[in-house]
C-alpha cells in the first residue's frame, strides 16, 4: 500500500507517494532526486545519511518517510544560503575537512546543528558531537579544525 | 539492505494504537524511535507484517520528573530525557547510549522493550527497581524490572500490548551513582559495563550498595553488595572481595569481540571503579577523599 505524504524539504513542500517501507534516505534520493544525502551502511553506523529533521540531526536511513509526513527536512542541498555556501561548508573547504567527500553531507548537517546549539564548542565537545560520523579519509583532524573554523566564521558574521 | 514490505499504521491516539495492536497481535510490531528496529528490518532480521508507528501520538512524548522518580513516556527521545529527567544515573547512562544523533531519535522505553543485554537503560531500570507500564485494549498492567527482562532481546511485552511509559525511582539522600563501561569504540555496545548506586549515612559509612551489569548475562545482572561493605567508609571496604562477588553472579559468553574470561575480568574491575565513583559522588564535595585513592 502506498501513502501520500508531504515533506517540507529545504523550505519547499514536496508531495510524494511512497510505500510504508521507504526509508527517508531513499525518498530524498530516489523520489525527490536530492542525491546530496549519501547512503553508506544503512544501519546507523556511518552517519553519511544524516539530515536535519525539524532542525535536529537524525539518520535518514533509520527513519521511514511516512513517519515524518508533514515535518521539515534540511539536506545538504539546503545548507547554502542565497549568498553561497554556509560558514560550515566554507570552513570544511578551507581546512581540507574532506577528501573523497562521501561522508561530507552527513558531517555538514551534524556540525550545522552542533554549532547552532553550542556556538563555541571545546575540542572534546566537537569530538563527541561528530562521534557518530565516520570518515575514512581525513583522520578527522582537519574536520575538527573545520568545526572550530566554522565557529569563528559564524561568530564573525553575526 | 532495505526493509521487507509491511503495512504501516499511524494512529494518532493511544486507543487507536491499542485497537490496531489487538487486531494484528503477534504479526505486529511497535515502531517508536526505530534506531534498533529499523536496522533489524534493513538487515532482514525482523519482518513484521504490520508496523504500528506511534510517532504521531503526542501524548506519549512526556518526561515527568517528581520527587519520587521520573516517568518517561513511550515517545520521549533519549536526548529529551537527558535534558529533562533530572535523574543523575539516567543522565550518566544516556551519555553512553550510541551517539548524539541516534539519541535525537531513539526512545528510552523503546530501548527497554528491545531488551538488549548489552544496552545501558535496561540495567538502569533493573538497578533502580523501576517498572514499565503496559497497555492493551482490556487495560493496564505495571511490570517491575525484575520480571520485565525475560531473556536476551526479550521483554515481558505480549502481542497486543504497548509499553506506554517507564518509571525510574529517585534515590535516597546521600546516594551517588556511576556508570562505567568498556566498548571497542565510543558509542558501541559495551563489552561489559556496570552501573552502581551507593548510599552513605551521615558518617559517610556505606549503608547500601548495588550494581547492575550489562553484557555479562542474558538480562541485566543486579548484585547487592551492601552486606560486603559492612557499613564501612569506602576507603576501608575490601573491594577485591566485592569485585569477586560481582564476578560470581555473572555468566558472560564469549564472542568475536571478547572472550568470556575477558568480560569476567572486566566486570570485576568496572564494578570496583563504578562503586568507588558512586561512593565519591555520594560523599559530595564535603566528603574528604572517602575512597582513599
């Protein structure tokens, strides 16, 4: 049986018909064509599929699309503003916080929420905050630097 | 890695959910946070015909602290409980549950019902002697922690029932708590873990001490070590004897991550550490080095 649902994705209401078993990650990628959200492990370990659900980071591979009918979703495609990339995105580019880029959408969404809730995190808080996201390239050091740099940029720009 | 097909039910009221659960019986499964159930579906370890998704029943998303204890509704997320419950041991345990992002979605009651012997929250409920409230069409029943955890991944919840809330009692004054565990990676299920509660009298002598151990038995293993502490101050307790007593009550199994012998060693060490931490917390800042480290 299919369900007709409405998701507010990156500010735009999107109506879509999905079976009950459609994961939110697959709904975003296949039904809505938003392939910025990556799918790695599909059991909640890697964090690549992290999106913001009503502003809170969640695993889109561990959420059914039907469950979040009517809710707001922000994906990596929605992080940039009209003036270009967000502070978090610029900091990741500047600090080489990515290499292959597969994990990056999940990190960007996680860090966006982390810095909103804690604008000046300590090293320890950054590491705890990103502990649910795996990166196989960078060794994390530059990601941690990028988070601190993003915090600086946000502080400068507000 | 996609879930098998199922019929999705999205009740908006508790009564409606109980109607559906009564109708589908053993063919149905409740979906709350989904942080354990959806991986199981994705890996095809579970294939229920009906999923009763309770995410729209707002009346279940409650955290109600009182002086006696805190009642946590079926839809209260870990992160919400961490913020609102005001219960020290619950907060210590929740910080060890997976990662912050998982805690935004996973629920405390869901974790209890999932009854994973490696999970932290069942141990907390068992240690505190809390209870879970189960609803079905015919009425409610309250099940104490000792009866609630039946076996590995098996709780007392019967087909047609919904766990609507869990109750975590507060601790008496001058009590301290701690949770210690060893996991292969931060956020993983523990190879072994111990949560402890220690209560002191006005002279800082131990009047009660209990631990609950995870990953070393089919259900959380609760051991009362109050007798072994003999109303002594923590600094003169025979901790080796306490650790031995805890080890004797556990029956860990070996797997690819850790041998049974290693888990047994760990649980003794962690019990001593957790009990000392708890005693230190119970003494508070005015207690002068009660553990004698």
